[in-house]
C-alpha cells in the first residue's frame, strides 16, 4: 500500500512509502511555520510518484500550534484525493526507529519536549509478532523529575532504553541507557517511520487511530464562565 505520512508534532516531516520502502521524504525545522511549509512540501513530495492510497498523520502528543497543522494538511489531502485519512501516535514512529537497534523484547521509553519544563512520554514493552511496538503506559505529560521517579518505582524491571528529544533537554533527570550508539538518539519523529508503523498495524489486521490530537493538556485559552442572570 502506498502511504503518505505527515507529522508536525515536533519538526515538520512528510514521507511517501510503499510497504516499508521509502519512496520520498522531506523534513524541516519549521520554527513555528508548520502550516506554511507542510502543504507545499507535500505537493512537491508526491509529484511524479505513485498515488497514495492512504494518508496518515501523527496525532502527537505535541503542542497545539504545530500538531494541528499536520492533521489539517492530512485531512485536506484526503478530501482532495478521495482517500482515507487516519492517525498514528507520533511516539510509535520513535519506537519503530529505536527497535531497529534493540532486542524486540526490550523495554523502551520515548520522551519528547512538551515545553513548560515538561516532557511527553510513552513506555513500550517490545514488539509484537507483527513488529508493532506495544504501548505499556502513556502517552502522558509529566515533569522530568516525576518521570524519573516513575522509572525508579519500576526498579525491579529492566531499565528501558530511551529515545527522543526529552533526554537531550533533561539528561540529569532522565538518565537511561543509549539506544544503540554512545550518543543518545534525540531526533524528532520521522514521517517515514510513522508510515511503517501504520503499514505493520494494517498488515496485522489492526486499526489505526482517529485523527484526534493528543494534546494531553487543557488549552491555555478558555471561554469565560457564563454569567447567570435572573429575570424578575
């Protein structure tokens, strides 16, 4: 299946895949311009390539401003092309990348920047028989110290490997083993890995997620409380 994948939970990234083969991919440090960059780049990415049969978008966790740009682009593309759109948690893309270097049964912790001195995290318990990362806990948003305490509480279990930008931001609090190399992998989720996760889930007969963003926080702006008036 030809899959177009888009993720803007961190950087802006898109990819076109055929099964697990990457046909084309693009990424950019959007700097707050996710919406401006993603649409035109998706058009360029798909030009001259096989027509996508499915579009998937990273649903986070991620900040509101960036995350909604990828979801909106995926919805718009699916409507224009007349194909189905679905969501995949962005941390699954990190897990797919990590397990290329890990034992399939190894525990894994993904941690990405949630701003406000917090991290988004998901814990994985290895791969299932179809190569799909198994979510054991999360996704959640926590202060780094709270997540470190969570890891301490599971001291009887193997210490998970770690992947994601959260470990670069808070290395003193999230001291976990490197994934494969001496330098911890702190790159953001890649759309190609998101598409591979979707492919494996569908090949196993599973279902993808709705395109509901995982903000994990209440919005900063809230409607003013209604004022009740009485008629006398």
